[in-house]
C-alpha cells in the first residue's frame, strides 16, 4: 500500500460525509490514497455499526502509511502517541520497542476517573502484535492499572485489569502474534480474549485506580517506564467494557485493515 498525494473524501450511504471518518482524515499530515482512506472508512464504520466506536477512548492503528498517521488516535484528537527513545516505525507494520528503553506514551491517564471511559469496573484494553518474538516477562502495553503481555516466559499471555500490584497469566500459545485483550465489567473478575475469542475468566478483585499513563512497548510502574518489549505493536485499543460480540467485532475490524496492508 503506497501513500498518495490526492485527498479522497468518503461518503456514507446517505451521500453525506461521515463526521468521524472526516475528522480523522483531516488530521493526517499526508493526504491518504483512495485505497487507504477506504480502509479507514471501513474500519470506523464497521465499529460504529457494531456499537464499539462509542465505547472507545482510543484506537491506534500503528500499521500505517507513515509515522504521523501511526501515532494518531482514530477516535478523537486526544491521546496522540509520543515516541520516547526512538521506537522503530515500519510502514504498514507498526512500532517496535528495543526491549531496553524505547516506548510510546499514549498520554492517557488510565486512572483519570470521569475523564476517560475506561473505569475501575468497566474496562477494555488490548493490542495486536505482529512479531513472533520469544517469550519474556515484559509488557506490550501497560499502566499501573492495566497491562497486556502477548507471550511471557511460560508461553502464556499475562494481563492486569484494575489492579496495581500483580498480573495474571492465562493459557499457553505458540507465539505472540495476534490480538490479546482483557475486559472487566464487574468488581470480582475479568475476561481474557485472544483474537476476539473468549479464553477464560480470571478471578481478581478490582482496586481503586491510581494516576498512571498507559505506555505501549513498555509498562508504567509508578511513573517509571519498565518491562520494555521487543515485540512490534500494530494496533491498540482502550475503552469501557465490551461484550463478547463487540470484542470479536473489534478484532475483525482491526484484522481486516491489517490484512489489507500486510500488517497482520
């Protein structure tokens, strides 16, 4: 997929411009090709149709045509990613950390309470990794309150949801490729998904959230970036709790885009 120079304006079935599509495309420094704009349009409209879009604080698609587009939140002009210590951007693949210092700050405080949709007992967080990096006890995405690790030293996924002291490991997978997510809709436990499919429920009570920006390719440990990942992240999402059907719809929409650009 190549970057074009002409602007393309998608229209919905009523002949008008979808406001959310238009808003995102307007924030792209380099106007997208017709094909690229069509992919973004399909992604956004499919999420709106599935009832997912309104529940998200942020959706980042780092497998983009350029690094500026990769850092933008599709949902709103808030929470643009800030690269720290030069994480590597690859066109149509995403951002990759170096396992030692590089990461992206989402600039989203996951403990902001009324300022965000993600809450103590209504929380979704997940990311898509497209490299089969060997397992390590790192985090592809994380704040003090929430975290995602697609493959750890025991070949399991690890997650944190509305907790501040420890993560929980689930299942065993062949590699780190795919979309791992955790969803909480109550105070007692949270559900784990891989590629949009329910894996298991982890029993862990929620705690009062602390102020903590979520990082990508690293974990925010009380303001100190740590547990840096070498995996490449193609997309990530944060928001309020989703149903099983909405989680699958989110995965399918992301996968459709990534498959089209070769980023899956």
